[in-house]
C-alpha cells in the first residue's frame, strides 16, 4: 500500500494519472462533451490525485485546517517544504512521462 502523501505517490500520480487525465480530456473534447463533464473529470482526475499525493492532509487536520497554518518556522519545515518537494517530483514525473509517451508516438 502506498502511503499518502509520499514521493512514490507523487511519482505515480505524475507518471500514470496525468497521461490518463490528458487522454480523457482529449476524448471528452473530441466527442463534444459538455463543460460539466469536463469539469467533473478535471476534479476527479487532476486535482484529487495531486492533492492526495502531495499535500499532507493529516498535518492540516492536526493544525486546524488550511487557514490556521501560518508562516511559522515549524509549519514551513513540516508542511510547506515537503509539499513543494513532492509537487516538484510530481511535475518532473509528469513531464518525463508525457515526453516519453510522445516519443513513443502516442498523441496526447
């Protein structure tokens, strides 16, 4: 079982989920789905995996929510830096995955 959030979850979200998201988006546009379908797809396939794989929701619950986190040294080292690191890992994983799939001839 993959622990959330983690670097492994960020890599998998970038390498697997993002190309699937792009293929689903393209499919929806080609078949002229309405905006509601694309909006729901973007929430399910884009925002949910990114938030689950990068943001430490347990830390947010312990501190009282997103609006209770301040720019203190403790919050910065325990929440912001690890989240930004996982976002960078997710981004690089997405870029490498999409470039590799494009090189293989898949039109995303």
